[in-house]
């Protein structure tokens, strides 16, 4: 599947890019597209939500592992 460099990314493409950035993997072409055409608000909100989900997941695992 070919990425169109001249088109703004869709909402779900921006969410996917944010999720991939949490894993530390992304294509250079995707990064360029996001920085050139992406909406920063979507990246910020998605990143905040993913960070909160990660924190809650870690807290949940710690509570399961440690004795009460």
C-alpha cells in the first residue's frame, strides 16, 4: 500500500502514527507526512491518552504481582 505524500493524514492514521511512536518504530515518510500535514492537537491528545493507559496498565500489573 502506497502512502500519498501530498495528502493530509486521516484521524486514524494520526492515531496509528502516535501508537507506533510509543513503540519507537515508524517510517521516515510517515514522520515527514505527520509533521508537514498532521494536526498537532490530535497527536497531543492521543499521546496523553496512550500515556495514561500505559500508566494504568503498569499499576494494574503491579497490584496483581504484589501481595495485598
